[in-house]
């Protein structure tokens, strides 16, 4: 979280300093509205994430085509060296009660299903945040805000920074989902093999028991005949 706050603070200062030289307006006036734009984007992000998480689970079905990751897409993430930096990006799963920065129970299909569900909710939220963050542009019509030209000059860069803050998380979720799907399929195959062996063993046991019953019956019949 400190990393995010540091990036936001630096971005606000850079945007404010740039606009100060362009518009020749009071620096602290610009700084104040730039900071306000950053706060508004954070609020919008939180609202979008909350709304997405409240959607029915069918909207976060990992088997849906929109959540399917191709080998080509996975290769793209690897070209970005995602494995080297993905663990440095803050993970806020504690807000939803499910951490996604570590696989706690890799052998459980039920756990992996929950993990994929939460990852899909996360993907959904980050994806819409990329676009809805630009909704703060509309606030330029409010009278006490700066002129529309100045507000656009403030809000557009802030919304763009918001994109670059959310893209890494979206990439990480999709990259991890690819591996989770493979692990899940492997576990399912193991379960199916174990179930098959158990069924065969059970059938063999029933057959052996039936054979034993027949042998005992035959033996008892022989005794009675004698």
C-alpha cells in the first residue's frame, strides 16, 4: 500500500508542477485540485470494486470465455518479466477475506475453485476501473471546480495514472489464473483416478466376498450331504 501511495503522491506533484508552468496559475490551487482528483479516482475505484464483488457468481465464472487465458497471452506476461515483480505489487485480498498472493491449499479443488472465483472478481473490477476512472472528467461541469480546460488537464493525467496502477494487478490475476487452471485440472484428474481405483477395489472386494459366500455355502452343503 505504501508503494501505491508513494506513486500517487509523486504523480500528483509532477502533474501539478507541469500544469503550473502551462497555466501560470497558483501552484497550491492546482495542487489542491490534483490531489482531489486523485482522491476521487480512488473512491471511484473502491465503488467499482465493491459493485463488481456484489455481482452473482455467474459473472465471475472462471470457465467463461472472457476469463480464459491463452498460451499467447501467458507468453506476453512472461515477456514483461511478470514473475520478477508480481510479488512486489500490493494485494488487497484481506478486504474481501481471501488472500490471493499465496496458494494455501494447492491440493484442494474446492479451494482452487474459490481462488479462481476471487481472481475473476478481481479481474472484473480492475478491468472496469480502467475505463470508469475517467468518469471524474464529468465533475468539470460543477461550478466550484476549475475551468473545464484546467479540470481536463488535471483529471485526464490522473485517470491515466490510475490505468497504470491497475494494469499490473489485472495482468497478475490473469497470469496466476492460467497456472491455477492447470493445477486444478491436474487435481481433478488425480481425484478421478483415485475414485476409479477405489471403485475397482470396492468391486473387487464385493466379488471376493460373494465368492467366499458361495464357497461357504458349498462347504455347508457338502457337510449336510455327508
